[in-house]
């Protein structure tokens, strides 16, 4: 805990934290915020956390006693005016047995906007209370050892998850699967380092040098294999988190916008017989078998004297280069698309009977012919690229870099040409240190603000 609220640094969990968000600076205020969605609802939840939670509950409902983890029905009143606010179920959590590790309470109130606003105003009037910043509840949980950094990131991804596959992946990480994997490797490296350090300290024992080095390298080899296994699923995990991008490309008036609307099952793009109608990139999100897919409609690819259309074509080509999959459209038996990544050649306007090139899928947005089959084909490619033999643990670039750094250090330690015990020990230490970044034990100053402010208010 820091005494000076203006201090630019704070220390906790074994590292120094730079203030990258307002609440990362020292504060022992009691915070509150609605923790449920905006708008009308039967029930809304207002959360409180901090040292003045009990005083706040006593001010709102002076005639009630709130036991730990017991839902209590109480009539809430504005302490300043005595006006009735609502009848609510109140659950108190006594520290440290709470989400944040502090004194907490949750008020389950009627979910109308006026009710929530009245309660928020009443809480704001109480001394020592203030509205929470986005992610501040999770920050306090992190600071108090209730969550580590990767679990907070998983929690943020769980809030953002839009498909079943994203939800399951985020739930695994929020539940500590990545942290446990990294910690298991780090613990084995601590054993290997102990062997080498013991040998360095007792180097006069005959023949023990080679024995200790061999034992340490055997442990390091197993650790390296575990790191490689995690890295093998990194590409699929990151793509699942970010979503699978499918670009619809082809010449003008081939039916790209019409197909876009048919696949999205709503009017996303403007459809016109005039060539060059689509100038900018238009996106629509799909959930295919639980996988997140983003469809991108693009400008027709052709030479043009119109500078706006030329810019649209250039944007289309750039997006196609980065796409996970390209749908190349043709309304004739023209040759297929030869792009930088996977592609499905689609022959449009099948209802006109124009024929299709070999290997192309014939579709008609007008009659619906081939649309379901095309969606299945997209889902097949997406599933192949976003899943693997084992659930992905690594879903973010920060995690991938930490594992890659650890693996690089382990490979140096395993190099047969490296015979110096001190250098092997240093590489093992560097590998363990890289893995400690996963949980946020060290070197996280530059990412804390970005991670926690991704969370919504009340988390």
C-alpha cells in the first residue's frame, strides 16, 4: 500500500507498476458502479468495494444487519433526504473472501434507469465513496492476489466473447489454465537451476559436474517440449480471439454485395447494377459453428480513372492480402483467383445457367442455391485454422512472446556446445523470468493500463 496518493509508482506482487490508468495510482477509496448492462431490465446489480462498504450499507439501510454471504432483503433510502430508493437484495462479502479481496457488497435492485441513477447519486454523496473506473474492480483483485494478469486478460476476453468457441477459450484462460501451464514449466526450471547452483557451490566434488548438468538439461528438455506444445496452438488461439476474416473479392458487378447480403442474411451492402457502387470496405460478423467470422465486401477489382474508385480497389487488394480466406467471385467460366492465401472460387448467378469453372462453387443469391454449402465451406476452413488437437492456451501476442523468449533461452541452455554451468544457469533463469511475465510478476508496467481499461465499469 502506498501512503502518497501522488506517487507515480506503486509496488505489489513482486514488481513495480507504472500508473498507466487513473486507478493504478494509490487509492483506498471505496468504489461503486453498476455491474450489469445498461437499459431496462428486471434486475440490475450495483457493486461496492473498499473499506467503507459496511458504512455505506448502514447509511442506505440503517435498520438492517448484513451477514457475510447472506442475501438480505432491505428497503434502501437516500441517506441525505430519507427518500425511498428501492427494495433490494443485498449481499455482503467480508474481506478477504470476495472478488477483489476487499470488503464488498452487491445491491440487486430493480433494473430501471431511474432506480439505478437514484442509487448511484445516493452512493456518490457518501463520504469516501466514488464511482469506479473501467476495470478497477479487477485491478483490485489483481493487486490483492485474487487474479493474476493472464486471468484478468481472460476475463476481459470473456466479457468480449461473441461466439461459443471464444467463450470457451476465454473461460479456460480466465480460470487460470495458461497461468498453471507457465507456472508448471517455471517450477521445473527452478529445480534445474537448483541442481546447477548446487554444483557451482560444490564444484570440488569429483564427476558431479557432468551429472548435475545432464540432470538439469533433461528437465530443461521437458520444459522446452511443453513450451513448444503451447506455442503450436498460438496461431489458432490468436485467430480465434481476433476472429476469422473472409474477404469477398472479384471484378465489378459480379454479385459481391448481393452475396454479402445473402451470407449475412440482412442488407449490409448496397446492391446496384451500376459498376463500382462499393467503394469502401463493408463488414459483417457471423457466428459459424461457434467460430467468429468477419465478412468483408470490397470494391470491384478493375482499372479506373476515378481516384476514389482506385483507392477502393487498393484497399480491397490490401485487405485481401491479410485475409484468412478469400472468396473470389466470377459470373462466368473465368479462371480462378491466385491470391496470397486460401481461396474459394465462387461462380455467382447460378440461376442464369452460365456454368462454373472446375473446382468452383456455384451459388445464386437470388434463389439461395449453394448459399448453405458455401457457409459450410467457410466454416470448415475457419474451424481448421482456429482449432487444434488440444485447446489453445496462448491467445494473445504478449503470451506468445513470453513463451517464445522462454523457449529461446531453453534452447541455448540445451546447446551441447554450451558447457559452462554459469551460462546454462543464466539461460534457465531467463527462461523462468520470461514465464513469470505471464502471471504479471515482473515487467508488466507497459501493459497494465491497456489490459485493465479494456474491462467495463463494474468489472
